[in-house]
C-alpha cells in the first residue's frame, strides 16, 4: 500500500509488520506483539491511527488479564444476566450513567469499581441487596426483568430475556455506523413503540416499523446519535428494524403490546399498547423528535409512508436486505 512517510517526506510503498512494542497502562509497562506500518524504503515506522488504536486495545486487554479486570464483553454478559441496561446497572451501583458506557467502550475500570462489579456478578445476594435498595431507579420494564432474573437464577432464562439478549447481541455486532453511535436501549425502543401505538389507533405494524426508522434517523440528523441504537435494514416496503420479528415477539412475551388483525382493505396486524408510555425515559429533544414524526405522518397510510421512505437516500443507496448506515440521516427529505 502507498502511504506518506514523514521520514522520507514522500509517498512510499509500506507494509504491516509485527514487532514487540511496550505501552504504559496505568503505571504499568505492557509489552505486546503489535501491528506496525513500516516504510518500504527507509524502514521507519509510520503512524497509523487504526493500527495504533487496535494495538492500544490489545495492550489494555493484556493489562486486564494481568490484573484480573473485567473486559467489555464481561460487562455485557453481566448486564444480560440480570436484564439490565447500562443506565440500570450504573444506577444500582450508584455510579454516573456514563461509567458503564465508558468501560464497555474499552476504558479500564478502577480496582474499586472492578471489585464491585465482580461481587455483583458472583454474589447474587449482594446483587439482590443492591436491587432492593435501588429498584426505584429502574423503569418498569427493567425492574420486571431483574426480578425475573433473580427468580430464575440457576434455571434457564425466560424466553423474553433470551430474545432481548439475542437482539442486543445482534445489534452490537453491527457496528456504530449502523446503530447510530450508541448501544441498543431496548426499553427506549419498546417505549417508542408504545408512543406511536398509543397515539395512533389501529396502527398497522408495517407503518410502525417505518415510524421507528424515521424517529431514530431524525434524532441522528439533529443530535449525531440515534435515539434507541436500533439497526435498520432495507426491505421491499421500506426501512425496518433488523430482526424486527424478534423485537415484536419480545414485546408480546413481556406483555406490553398485543396484536390483532387489521380490519381494512390491506392485510396485516395492528399493534395495541397494553401499558402506558414512559416519557421519563426520554429527553425533551427526543420527545420533540417523536412528536415531529407523529405530526408529519399521523394521517399517512402504511402505503404513503412506504412511498415516502423509498424516496430517501437511506433507502435508494443501499442494496436490498442490507443494513442502512445512519450517515444517510443527514439527507432526510421528509423531515427536518
């Protein structure tokens, strides 16, 4: 590959070589086998942002292993065990909401935080104690999931928890360009469904799925981050959440919605809310986005919404059945 070599002050043919490198990590010197870009003419190492980031994460991983610290995957598995969001776990532990997010993004936990996380993971009585003391900080659905987790420890997970874990895992693998730069917030996604279903009588599922897409993409356009972390895929009738059947089955199992056949000229199912929309999960900016989407498409049929979505770059510039990058939110035509 051809890259610019600062030592030669010219573009040079370069290659990636493996060599031993040491990194300072929290006062410790960690040596790893690093991938380094090397100039083919002068032999000097050339800085590469992507390779350097990968090497640093490799050094962090070795540091965690050396000192017995939990990894980002360990934290995700811990949250899945109890059905907790990042916000919920940090609330029970008495930490700021951003702390778990930082650790799952690769930051190294402090020794004190790591000890508390390990105890929460391995000592169910301690976890139950924190839950009883802090369950008022959890939203209704999350509190329900955690309560179920405690009753099912040692047994197989409930279907709803298994579905939630499957959906979260699938979305995490997709990457930030498809999740809108955030992890899936399943409770927020469920409540987005409840918002539209409670606002629109006889809401057809096909219309609902595209309303979710417009809400997440409009929020990304305005704030640079999606509202729920949902991944969307190009479907024949418009953009829809990836693995949407898993999402709908999860909500049915949780008892937050019910489905009934649509009574009208088209085939399909209507989505009916069984619990109230929890507005406390949303910021004022997020509520403004939800209302903007509702007002814009309130009187649109599912066919109208399908036609509208087909005109968007996020639909036209992606192949069928492929994931839709959030970058196309910046050119939304139907909403500002």
